[in-house]
């Protein structure tokens, strides 16, 4: 029996061999895995499906709750007499990462749990969803972010306006280039983690290792916030930045706002290219 078990372990460990010609190892076909077909570029049929609108509503609600909890946390830290009397930067990072973990877990089976236009954009570039769905998700995410930040302002209008409203700006001592670079790299880390955590091929190959996708995604958000809160307050999510900027609506919140769209979209595009071209080697798929 021990010999049989050892043989099973060897079989499982070597079932997905990496000894393949360069550029084709990600494309081996196995009986328990098939490469899903790319999503159509434009799918008008989705517009008549209730599941399409249900997914958009899920993105709206998730982004609303995300802004509500995270901006309230930021306001609590900024309004405290000193950092030791609040949860501090670490608490803010935990709020963002923890909410992403919870919300991705809740909505992954409905909408995919994007909660971020940059994530949606990266997945669209990788042909994981159609343009129709991508645009709808982004609109709903931005609307949810505005509503979430608006609820916070409704609860505490004075402190909200006095303490920055959770709006993203490039902080003193940093250049616009530094802020843009931080947003690009931070979003790359997030979207790369999303691709890795939800890769069907990897899940099939490593099925003996249980993987809860929302956990590494939320942890990536937490780590990026720890690194970049001092630089930009950490955007890596255009909807989050837009919602706070609209509700706060001060001139300095709009001065560098372009950084919080351009940076995340570039980071998401780079992560999508890296995953598709390097990690999965899609363009080099064998035709034989």
C-alpha cells in the first residue's frame, strides 16, 4: 500500500510536466483541463440577459460598500489627535485589503468580483470578458464608488471636508512621476495576482493545494497600500479615486487625478501582457 501511495504522489507531481518546447508548456492538454475560449469582443446578446444586469448590480453594491468602509477608516485616522490614537496606516491598509477579500469572496460567483475598473480592463485585454460587459462593469463601479463616498460625507460632512475626503493626491515631497510610477507598479502587482489566483490551468494543475482566490488578492491590496499610501494615498482603483474626488470636490483633488486613471490602466495592461505572453505563452501555442 505504501508503494502504491508513493507512486500516486509521483504521478500527481509529474502529471503536468514542464519538459516541453519553449512557449508551449502552458498549452499541454490534459483530460481534466481545457483552455476556455476567448470571450467575444462584442456580445449584444448579453444586453437581454438578467444575469448581465445582476452582475452589474453586484459590482455597484460591492464598490459602494468598499468605499464606505475604507473612506470611513481613512477619515478616522485623519481625524485622530495622533496616529497612535487610531488604527494608523496599517489599519487603513487592512481595511482596503480586508474589504477586497470579503467582497471578492461574496461577488466572485456573480460578476467575477472585479470591484475595480483596472482589473476589468486587464481581464478585457486578456479576452476574459466582452467589451459590452467591461464597459458596463466600469460604469457601475464608478457609480457605486460615488454613492459609497457620498454616504460617508452624509454621515460626517464637517470632518469629511476637513480631512480630505479620502481623495487621492500626490503627497508633498513626491513628484508626479513618482506618483505615476507607484500607481503603475501597484496596479501591476494587484492585477498580476488576480490573473494568477484565478488561472483555471493553475487550479487544475495544483488541485491538490486548496486555493481561495480572494485571499491572495486581498493580501496584494494590503501590501500595495502599505508601500504606496505615503506617496499617493494608494489609488490602484480608478473608481475609488473618482468617487472620493467627486464627493470631496476640491481643486487639489483634481490636479493629479489623471495619474489615478493612467497609472492603473497602464499597470493592468502590463500585467495582462505578462500573464498572457510570458506566463501562459498564448501567442506561441502549438498548431500541431
